[in-house]
C-alpha cells in the first residue's frame, strides 16, 4: 500500500509498505527520523507502534508544543 510521510517543514515522502506496518517501520522505510515529534495518522493521534492498514494514509510529524510563562 502507498503511504505518505509528511514531516512538518520537510519534504513529503511516499513509500510502498505492507498492510499493517507500524509507524516506526514506515518511518524507517521512508528514512525519516521521528525526533520526538507528535505523530498523527490520517489526523488521528498515533504512536510509533500504531499499525497502518489503509492505502493512501498520511503520517504527519509535528514538533510538540511547549508551555511558556
């Protein structure tokens, strides 16, 4: 299945992976580093262990918000 990896501020990468691959496996295939960023799969909160089973899914990575004073 085709999955898009979209790290904020970086180039979007499309990869072909097996149905049920984890986010971690997909990031490795796309050669994208997690860098402790927040992960969403199709706009739903996810973790590195989340399985992806839909063709055309989009994994987004965004810097986590930090609280201020």
